[in-house]
C-alpha cells in the first residue's frame, strides 16, 4: 500500500504540472493577442526595425494553440463543425487571396486569422463557463495592474501628451484603446464574480480597477459601453432569479433598446453633445462614406482580406479613401463595413449570420445556462463596439478571440475537455 501511495504522488504532481502548463498556454494565447506589449515596444512613432520582432512574438501564441489542439483535436473539430458560418468566414478570407489587390499579404493574414480563431475555439472547448470566465478574468486582472503601473510609474508611455493631454492610455497607443479594453474587462470580471461566488470579492476588486481606468482614459464612449455591459449582467441576474418574470424582463430590455434607438435616431445631436462627439463621430462618417464608395466598385468580392489599409499607391482603394475623407484613416471604424470592403457580400453575410446565430443562442442561454452571465453582456459591449471600430474578423486581436470563444461555448456542451 505504501508503494502504491508513493507511486500515486508523482502522478498527481505530473497532473498538476500539466494542468498548469495548459493554463499557461491558454493565458499566453489571450495575453499575446491583447497586444499590451506592442506599444511599449514600438512607441508613438513606431519602429520599422522592430516590426519583424513583433511578428515573431506572435509565434508563441501559435505554438500554444498547436499544443492545446494536440490535446483535444476531436473536440476542437467537433466544435468547428457546429460553427459553419465561422468556417465559411475563414474560407472566404483565405480564398480572397485569389482576387486580392495584395495576394501575398492576404494569404499571410488569413493564416494569422486562422491561428487566432483556432486559439479562441480551443479555449472555449477546454473550459466550462465558470472556468473560462476566470481564465479571461485573470488575464484582464493582469492587464489592469500593468496599465495602472505603467500610467503611474512611466507617464511618458502611459499618459497622452499631444492629442488628449492627461488622458491615460496605459499600454495601448491611445486612450480609447485603454477605455474600450477595460470596458470589456469590467464586463468579464463581473461575469467571473457572478459565476464563481467563492472569489467574488477578488473579481469585484479588479472590476473596480477596470472602471477606474475607464474613467482615467476620459473615453465617454467606453464608459457608455461599460454601463451597458453592467446592465447586461443585471439583466441576466434578474432573468435567472425568477424564470416566471424572465420573459417580462427581456421585453423590458427590448423596449429599452428600442427607446435608445429612437433617441439616437431623433435626438442624435443631444447624444453627441453628451458624449463629447460631433455629428461625424470624430470623422467616422467621412470614413464610412469614402469606404462605401470603394465597396461599390467591388461589392461581391471585395479587395481581399486585411490589405486595404496598408496597400499604398496612386490608384489603390486607400488613396481614394484618403482623397474622399480628407485624412488618412487606419481602418474602416466599422466591423461591418470592414468585412464588406475586404471580403465582399459573402464575407459580410457569413459574419452577419455568425453574429445572429450567437445572439440568438445567447438569448436562449438567459433561461438555460449560467454562461449567460458572460455571453450576454460581452455580446452587448462587443456588438456596440463593432459599429464604430474594426474589431470583427481581426487577426491577432483578443476582442475577436473573445467573441469566438463565446460563440463556440454557446454551441458546445458545458463540459470539461482534457486535463
């Protein structure tokens, strides 16, 4: 018996070490795609000499995804089989290299998108809702602490000095990036608190820190996103507290959303004034109009995945967009226009159907799964952000990865895969 116990101890130790290794791989995927390390490395002006290093530093995330895939290939493929619109989207991104204005770049970025998406699917099938919320919550806790320390200890990096003097940006290029990321983090941390009652005080403490960082970023749009995310968590709590009143709560939420849409439609100037924006949404409407003129030239096929904004020349789409908009944008500032511009009608439709499927499943989860605490508020914030930011179907981006995680988790049984 003593020998048996002696033999069991190393096995248990190996299991714990292996579990820690897979958890480290999961955290590496998320944190690398959060890009918190890119801006401190490149600086405001960027460093062309470091661009090769930046590309190389994404490779550990690819390796971590390969490791996790090797541990659960069947579950991963099974989850992808339940996400036909996601698979179609990836295929269109890759095939668009055939008609892209920069085929080699489209192919490289489609591969990067594939690895980014694969990593997200792997995390979704590996962890249950409660565990997934803590994995993501732990990563956001790390990011909040890093952003706070950099802003306080290295204000030359963490605080803006030119465009918005005094606004915090943490470890990202500008204040809206810090605000938007922390708004998402606040939502995830609240979900972790709701799904893991024994550690609620810890997660609420980090959520308060995320709120503080949103306030210090001075991004009013991010603050609105944060409040909507908090409202989403409250909606889930009300629905799940008493199923009989759940339907009434959902209808009240729908009416509230309709009322908000009416205010935006008929009193937009008042909303812009409260948010500190002008009627062009800080130039976004000019970008949208210019981008849509280019969409009209290739409405069905698009110009190729991920290449419009970096392909320069006299007659490129970017040149015409700059001419029409009056300045040089770095992306479409709309996840929806971005898909149409890059992958045409079919790419836009594939993303739209995937988004619709995910929203419908999240609404069903309100009555069926505690995972709604993470899925519903995150979709509210993410959906709002896709309207004004190009964060959909984006390679090396943790916001796209989180959306894929939620979308996959909603179609996969809430069971643990692997060690």
